[in-house]
């Protein structure tokens, strides 16, 4: 009896009249008519006792069961079998989707990308789409109707998925009950990313298929429950399922409407990188709108009309097809059109009108202001007054709604001109129409007028406000008196005859003011031409070293003397500032601006200094290397272009006398070659002189040689030994002999003087630029072996891959810095796990490090993590080479040291030979910091269960003895059962126990 069936029988036996039983997935296999009955109950408007599971849940269950791998007698995981059971399960999933009329909107919301991908691939299979043929090469007009429709549905889903994946999603923070599922979620994310990568590669083909479907004017047919039943009964031999009358009929207009909408979405998404795509998107959305008007019923059209309207408005704005005079044009379109033709006064008028209608959201209005402020910052002239007016319009809108004023408006009020104050009052008056304004708006505006009066220090400006009609109409008499009294106390009586004082902005700017403003622009600007223009203006005002303006501008010490030796001060300042800004951009990964700045540097120095030209070429090479490595670290699988690899080789082989070279360039070039497996070059083509003179090339060559010859230990022992000797030297220290006062000779170690080709700190820095898993595994293996030798603790050795290739002894062990080796191995494994926290070998090594340092909880956490990674969170059997007897014994000791003795007993069963002595000793402990008798359900060894009943009887613990008896009485543990039944019972309990442990320790 299966576990599900047993649970159902148990529920019935208890007689609990609780919620009705949920139908299990296997019952649909047993009863062919059950699915259709169940689906009818789930239809809206149908009254039923229960509809669990829901249709989408059924699809997930059917496909999950059909894709489950099997385990053979040797405990080896096998792919899902292609048998009648699995084929029927897949067909059931298709029938549920057919019942839902292949509504992609519903399917996408309820199914993950991997599940929906499996479902639609199965649809292609049963629809007899020719295997091995690209969809773009198929002629849809010659295919049977249901086959053509399957191809169209799949390719619609493909482009829709690409579009949906580009939308930002808020990451849900896992709660305590979800933390144990993180590894499963991570694996599903990896599957999703892989599917998306394939869909994006084939996007052009999918678009071509759908554009071809638009050329077909005939009706289309899609599979229904009936046609799928005919396929299952092999009734398709008479051609019924392929005829024009079979399946659900979808009119050409309905399908074209849906396809136009989907194509519009993908072209709109592509518009970010290809402006012409917006025009194509607009054309498809226009066709969608026209077809929607044409169709009387849109039964088979599933689209969001609000989103369609948004797409349409966005396309009109982005393609510049809006006419401001058109009464049908939306407010957004009108504003964008006015901005496009530089009609700034009309934009101001539109904003003032909007203060009355309030049809534009505040975030849109603020974004327009930010756009123009950015243009001012980039050096565009003539926009300052326009920005001020926009700021005033937005401030009045905020005032009407009772919002807080922006910082920019408050700065504007600090020292405004009379012209600005007049404009503020004008906007306020036009924004407050008498016949449309509410009492709330009028009170908010009154508060705004009071804020203006209180903000001005210039009494003449205060008089401008208090004499305005808004002040007279909106403020109550008491408010007016209080306000005038406050102003009088603040600065004495107002002299109405006095002339207005000139504001700060009306005073002619002095040279010092100009220099300060220009220096600020110099600090902020990243545009090379603008930087050059500012420096020319500064040198025209005063001749001084402007490269010192910002103390954070730094160039490498290797270059400083060469740059400061330039005689022309303007060229010196320009080169220094461009180079320092470019290096800063690289440090914050702004590679686009860095390229512009370095290109300007190269153009500048080419005219007068071949030496500096080569320096800039080297820096530009480092820029491209870092840019590509950053992309790789972020998940890009794209290999570097051959030109970049060639330039790296050229740098490594370059020999120019008197050329300042930064060591970091060579270091990163070698790391780059290792990361992209250019092992042949490093091992065979590097000139011997470079290997002798450059420690990084030497190290890179040895690493490449060792990795290239793995996994054969005999072949790679020679190169591995050379690498071993180099690393041992790096971790060694010089030793001096000194006679003590008692006459004995002692040893003095000088840790600061490294004997290797590199200091250990620089070696660690180099290693942390490596990403290639095999290189990191090799280094981890080397340091684990070295760590084991210097510790000389056979019982508590750390394990790793490929340990057999390293020497088994160390001649001069006293010279090795034990602490440095221990620190290095910890740093190295931690860094590797940051790059890939799902590498089971690295997880086991890190767990061993925690184990030998007595950090048992952390060690057990990582041992469990290693098992979870390689078994889909323990839904599959953990491979024996992961949970070896040594690992299991260490897990047992971890539990024992944490006083979790029942966990110890359960884990003792996992060993190839059950360790009864340790299990019995653990169960004798009366105090255990775990769930104790709640864990008995995970014990399958009858001998241990019998010992438990004996122990509890001896102690008089009747209740616990009863739990043990119940566990031993389970029919699947009967020793008379066939061996495979006993094995399945053991595997089931292993998985459940490890999942429970993961929940506890993750």
C-alpha cells in the first residue's frame, strides 16, 4: 500500500468528520472518468463539496510524478522511465490545460517556468510536431490544425516569458518555516535561468513563427479533452484529431488579436536597445486595438486592456507621433510632445493647468524636473529659468495637496528675486480657480502664503506677498494681524518707500566665485570635453595646479612622476584628472564612463609621448579585463572576444625598457587567462624568460599545467610537485639559529621575510581574483594536504578532492608557518564558497575545517548542506561518495558533542555497517537535547527499535515504550518483506530524517 493510500485509510479509520478528503493524484490513474468529473466541479458557478486539488495543482502533481527519477538496485539515480504510467500522467496534465482552454494568463500565474516548459513541450510531442526541426523552418499552413496551434502556443509563451522575466520582482523574504527550502528555490531559479537563456537565444525564431501565423487567414483548432482522449486511445489513425473539425475552434481574428498583443510586448521590451522596435510595437498594438473593436465576443482573447492602453500611450510618446493639439491625446503625450519641440513655455502652462485638473501624478511631474536638472548639470545652457518655473509649479501643486515642500523649492526661497516671487504668486492664482477650488485647497493655499511671508528676509518681498489679492482673500483677519506682527518684530517697520536691495544673483560675479563654480563642475563632470573646457576656462582666470582641487583624485605611484614631468600645465592637469576619474569609475564598475575618459587620455598622450601612450593602452586593457570579469561574476557565460585574449597575451610578452608597469595589470591578466582556461597558452606558449622574471606568470603556468593534467594522478605528479614546492616556499619563513642562555640552540622565525616568489598577502590577493572552479579546487586540495602535514593529526584530517597528487611528506617542516597555512586554507575555502555555495566538495572541506576546530554545529550545518545540494534537498538519494562513512561518522560525533543522542542513533543506521555499539550507548543517555521519541519514526533498523523497547521498559517509561512498539509494528519494516521493500522503507526514512535535520540546522 502506498504512503498516500495508507494516510487516507488512517483518516477514515479515526472517524474524524473534518474536511472532506482531498483526491490524490494516483486516483486519476485508476479511474479514467474521474478527471473530467473533478474538473467540472472546479468550474466557476458549480457547487461542490470540494474541488481540491485545484486544476493548476493537478498539473504540477501529474508532471512532478511523471518526471520523478527512479533508483535502481545499486542505489543509482536513473532518469524517469518512458512507461505507460508516466505517459498517462503527462496526458492528464495536458487534459487539465485543455480544460482551461490553454489560457496562458492563468497558466503563467499558477505554474513556474520549468513546469510550464515541460507542459508545453509535451503538447508539442503529442501534437506530432516534427522532432529535430526548428519551428521557424515549419510551414504552418501545411501542418494539421492542432499541430500548428501547438507551435503557436509554445512560441507565444516563449516571447511572453522573456517579457515577463524582464519585469522587476520584489524578492520575498523567507520566514522561519521557509528557510529550509532555500536550496530548492535556488535550484529552481537555476533551472529557470537556463530555460530563459534558451528562450532568449531562440527569440528571433519565435517572433518569425508568430509573424508567419499572422499571414494565415483560416480558423485554428486547439486540443480539447476529447481529442486528447482520442490520442490516448490511438484513434488518431483515422485522422480525426488532425481534421479541421476536431478540437476547439479559435477564429483567425481572435488568434491574430492575441498574437499582435504578444508581439507588441516583445518589441516594446527590445526598444530599450533598439529604438526602431518601438515603431514595430506600436504597429502591433494598433492592430490589437482594431481587432478588439471588430470582435463581438472575445472568448479566446486573454489580454489586459489597461496594460494595452499603457503600452499604446508609451509607444506614442517614444515614437514622437503625438500631436499636442489633438483633443484625444493624453496629458502625458501632450507634455512629451511639447518637450520634444522645446516649447518650454507651453510646458509651464500645461503644468499650471494641471494644478487645477490634477490629472498628472506628482512622480511624473517631478521626473520631468529631474530630467531637465540633469541636462543643466551636463552643461546645457538656457534651462535655469525653466527649471525654476517647473520647481515653482510643482511646489504650488504640493501646497494645494498639503504635501511637504521639496528641498529645491526651499533653497529657491532662501534668496529669491522679485521676478521669482511674482511668478510664484501668478501660479498660485491661476491654480486656484474660484469655481473649482475646495475649502481644503483654499486653506492649504493660505498656509502656503504664510510660509512665503515667513521665509523671506527681504521685507520688500514680504510686502509684495501681503499686498497680493491671495493674501487678502485667503487669510483670516486674525492670521493677517499675527503675521504682520511677527514680521514687525523680526525686522522692524516695513519701509514701503525703500528701494528693493539687489539680490545675490543680481551682483556681478567675481573671479573667485567663477573659479569656485568651475572647480565644482570640474569635480562633478565625467564628460572629457566638458572637463577640458572647464580647465581651459580655469587656466584663463588663474594659472595654478588644478589637479590638486580634489584630494581624492589619485593616480598610481608608478605613473605619478611621468605625468608630473609634463611641462604644459594644462595638459598635465587634464591627463591627471582624466586618468584619476577613469580609475575611480573602474572601482565603482562604471565602465562606460571609464572607457570615455581613458579614450580621451589616449588621444591626448598619443600626440607627444609614446611612453604614456603605451601606459594608457595597458590601463585600457586592464579596464576591459575587469569589465569582462565583472560580467562573468554577475553570471554571464559569454567568452571573451579573441581580440581581448590576444591583447592579454601581448601584454604578458611585452618588453619595453623604461616603461612604468603596474604589477596589478600583469596579475589580473594571468588570472584572466586562468579563469577562461587558456591553459595551452600558459603551459606551452609563454616564453621561458617571462616565467623566470614574472612570479604571477610562473604561478599561472604551474596552476594551468596541474589543472590540465587532472584527473590522472600519475601524469600530473611532476607539475603538481613543482606547484607544491612554490606554494610551500610562499608559506615558509626564514629561520635563524640562536644559542640561549642555557647553551641550547633555539629557532627564531622571521614571518615578515617571505622566502617564496611572492609574499603570502600578495598570493592571497591573486587567488581571490580567480573564478575557475578547477583552479580553486586544485589550490584548496594543495592547502588541505599542506595543512594536514603541518598539523600532523591523522584522526582529524580535512578532506578535499585530488589529495593523492601531492607529496606525502615535507622535508623542512619547521620552516613552514603553521598559522599562515591554517589562515590561508580557511580564507581560500570561504572565498570559493562565496563564488559557488553549492559546490559539495568545498562544502565538505569547510565542514571538516569546522569539525577539526570543534565547531560542531557549524560543521553539521555544512555536512547537511552538502547532502542537500546534491540531492534536490534530500528528495533524491545522497550519493555515497558525498556521505562517505567518514562524513557520516563526523556527523554522528557532531550530534554526540551537542548531546543530541537520538540523532546519533538514527545516523548510525546510515553507515554501511550499522554501528550498534555507538547507537546503543547513545540511547542509554537519559538526557538528550533533541526530539527524542519523536525521532523514532525515522528508525528502520529493527534491532535498534527492539533495544529501545527494552531500554524504556527497564526505565519504566511506558509511554515512550509504546511509541517504540508502534514504530516497530509498521508493516513495511517486517523482516519477512522482500529486500527491495525494506530498502524503500529505509530510503523513505532517510530522506525524511535528513529533511527534518535540515529544517533544524539551516
